[in-house]
C-alpha cells in the first residue's frame, strides 16, 4: 500500500515554515509532505482553497492536519 501524502496546514499566527521540523521528520520516513499557504480569509474561503490545493497536487490517500484555527479549516477542507 502506498504511503499517504501528509498535508499540514498552519494556523493564523504562523506560516508553512512552522511545520519544518515535522515535515523533515515525515519526509525522512518516506512520506510526501505538503504545506499549503493558509489564506486567512475565513473558513468559507480558505477551506475550498485547501481542498483545491490537495486535489491538484495529490492522488491517493491524504492525511490532513491543522493546528489551532487551521484544525477547523482542515476538517472542513477534508470533507470537500
């Protein structure tokens, strides 16, 4: 079975670089890791953006994680 792509979404007070240590660890274990920008315009705008980002860059299983406000965004984007 192929490993899932890991998508890590940052919260409002950070950017994608906040996931660098986690990304490096996961990549060292053979995972593909993506850290899309969080537009920070609200869930109604940001969730479709993250969903589109995932759809355009992945095929197969995805693990989607977010921290703080991005956890809500990740949950909504993952449903779409």
